[in-house]
C-alpha cells in the first residue's frame, strides 16, 4: 500500500481509516482475498487498533471485508455466480428507480448529473481509478435519488458497496473508461428527452458491459485477474 500523506485527513481517526481502506480496496491496492494486516495498517495510518477495528466492522457490514476466526479480516471475494446475482438484483431495482426518477427529474437534477459526468471524464482522462469510481457513483446515485424512494436507493447503495473491490478491474483499462463516458453521455441525452425506457435499456447495457469485462478478468488463467481457483 502507498503512503496516505497528501490526502486531507477526516475529522476522526475512524473516518480517516475508513476512507483509506476504501481507497485501497477501490483502487486495487488491496485485492479480493487479501488479508487485512491490522498491526501494519495501524502503524501506517498512525492510529491505534481501536479506530481500525471500528472501521473494519463498518466495512464488514457493507460487505467489503469478511472476518474468519483464527484468520482475521480479509477483503471480500465474490464468486462469478455471486457477482452475477448482485448485478441481476441491481438491474431489477435500478430499473424501477430510473423509471420513477425520470418522471420527477428537474432541470436542476439533470444539471447535477451533468456535473458528476464532467468529474467522471476528468478522472478518466487522468487515469484516476478512485476518483472515477467516486464520480461514477455520484452520477448514478444522483439519478436514483430523484426516484423519491429512499429505501430503494439505500438497497442499491448496499449492492454497489459489495462490489467495490472489483471497480479497479474495470476502470483500470482505458477502453472501459472510454466506454463508461460514452454510455453516460447517451444516458444524459436520453434523460434530456425524458425517454424513460431508452434510459433503462442504456443503463442495462452499461451494467452488462461491466459484468462481461469483470468476468473476463476473473476467468481462470487470465493474466492480472483473479482466477476461479481464487474463490
């Protein structure tokens, strides 16, 4: 893991550790299956074990890490079947959120999505996987939140959290970053026209492309990926 110097430190030690662990997982510095070495991390982050344990409990609740007796914490690993199931559930929930959102979307809401997309494009151009992942989430959640269904949006956020460890596999490759930009632009164009079902179709293809790319990286024998034997 790289030094955490240079990042603005959050107001509490637990928030700081939580942010840095998420950063390590989302960027791929901590990969699915990697152990969380608490003593080394506490020293690196210059914190006691208490805020580190609390941060790990939060991440465990989000499905990002898992705990095993006598082995401690490690980054959560998903089988291909698990990954496909998460995306299937997302498809069902997000389609409903989008349909409700398009009915309610205002010019201000559209402008917020456009600002998030500008951040996605800046991060993609810089090859900044973490910032792109965060901006991508803001883009989608801005749309979902216009559904006016907060419980539904919370469920969607939980599903997104459970696959954060796989974001770097997708955003780490330039063709995938460009594809995301193009699909977001198409989504914005359809939102401007309030073409509900077309938005649903574009976002369904958007998810499917991500799943296919991650499946290819997870396939046995793939260089740089996590083979089936890792699960």
